[in-house]
C-alpha cells in the first residue's frame, strides 16, 4: 500500500539535543498529523495541522504544514529519554467519502541519557 | 474519559482458523477505522465506518476479511481461514467525524500471529 516518505529512518541522539524529522508526499493533503508509537501500543496523536503554512507547537514539539501541502516536519527540542519511540507522520485527504490516513514509514528515535 | 479499547490484545491462530477482533471506540465518535500494521511499517488503512454504514472497504486485502459495526458503536473485524501473511497488528481508531472532527485516536491494537 501507499506510504509517505519519512526521513530520517532512525536517529540516535544524546539527551538535550534537538531533533528534526520530515515527511514528503507526491499527493496533496488537507491535514497532516504526527503520532508517536511505543512498543506494543497504538499510535498516540501529538499534533494536528490543518492549513498550509501552519506552524503549531505542543510543549517541546513543533510541527509545520508545508506550503505545497505535500510535506510536513516535526521538531523536538531538548530531547529527554521518554521521547524514545517511533514517530509517524500521516496525511489525510477528506475530500472523498473517507477520512483515511496515509502513514509515513516512521522515524525511530533513540535518546541516550 | 476512556480511550479506544481493543480485545484481545494478543491472538494466536492456527492457519485456517477464523478470528474475530473487537474494537470499542470513544463514546460519541461517529467515525471508526481499522488499520493493519506489519512489523516495521506504518499502519495501512483497511476499512471505514460512519455510524453503522461501511463507507469504504477498499483496503481489505481479500474477501476473507470482513468488518461490521451493526449499532454504530462497537466494531468487529473478522478474518476467515487465516493465512500466515495475515500476521500483523490490527489497529482500530475513532474520530468525532463531521466538519471539525478529523483527528483519529487509536487503540492499543491486537497482535495476531498465525502459525
């Protein structure tokens, strides 16, 4: 099935460092969402973006909806050990009968104390 | 309030057995989605319900997969004659629906292993 291009595939950083990851698509989306998934759990919603160019923060997390509507990025500032997990972007096109999400390939984040 | 719940959390089935996976969405959420997540991959869409109506089943991989939501709340995903390639985590998500309810909230998933 279709998956969005997400990079980097993995990151290994020291506690306190900032992190940046991005997601690109060949299709336009009306909504971008960012999720975090811990082992054995379902994805947890971090941030939702609804307008091209929108910049939204949630604590140490900041995400932007690209102007072309084909990309988005997520920044995490001052990382801490509990930031460890897999981060997924997801695009949503609600112009049709369904609001299904198309997910990225994921970014594995490891934080060393 | 309670989030999305799924049961069982783990299911082991012998090839050829039928399985049924249950999803309890967040109370009041109109929209319900099923996704399949293979190891090391992002979730992939299977099917979508708005209340009791199944509006999109384009992601179901074969006619062995069947989903229902008869009363517009609890949903069941059934897989008949399971195959090894069905082994995956099955995630359920719900959202408010409507013009301002696009954010999807996921349950913990059911890990299905077919031996």
